[in-house]
C-alpha cells in the first residue's frame, strides 16, 4: 500500500475525528471565556443555554464512543 493509500484509507477518518474533537474543545473554551465577559445576568443565561445545547449535542453525537471508553457511565 502506498503512503497515499495509507493516509486516505487508514488514517483519514482518525485525523478528521481528532480535528473535530480539537475544534469542539476550542469552541467550548471560547464559550466559557465569552461567558466570563458578560455582565448582564439575562444575557449570560441566554448565552449559557445556547452554549450548553452545543456541548450536549457534541457529546450526544459521540455518546457510544464515550460509553465504550468508560469516559461516561450509562
């Protein structure tokens, strides 16, 4: 198998998954930083709800993986 075939067939999904996990982690970190900068309670509550929906959706999408790896207990 050529290096190209190994990259495209064997590692491409792994690399894309890693990139997605990193991007989601950075997004959550940025959301936390953004929330720390909001002073109005109502605005903070609304944005917190939006950010939680994003985080829960990210976890839910890969929930079977997290359970399999024992990162989350069923």
